[in-house]
C-alpha cells in the first residue's frame, strides 16, 4: 500500500467503508470491508490517524 496518513472509517452492522488519504490529501484507498476483515486490514497499515464516527460501537472498535 502507498503511504496512508489518515483513514476515515464509517462503521455499520456488517459492511464498513474505508477511505484513506496520503499526506497531500490524495485518495489512496476507498473500499468496503466486511466486519471480519476490518482488524486484519488495520493490522497491515503503518501507524496513522484514524477517524471514526462517534457512537457506542466506535468506542468498542477503537479499543480493539
């Protein structure tokens, strides 16, 4: 993957939307992830800023 500096994560019940940009603001990745692939996706990323919508599930996901 190219160097992702910021990731936006839209959480839902079964399909998550991921939008990642580099330091210049260019879109690097935009995809849908099923729930079971979310953690493995983030394990492969270098450290970066992650924005998640504010709801009860986002607090749970951020702790994972």
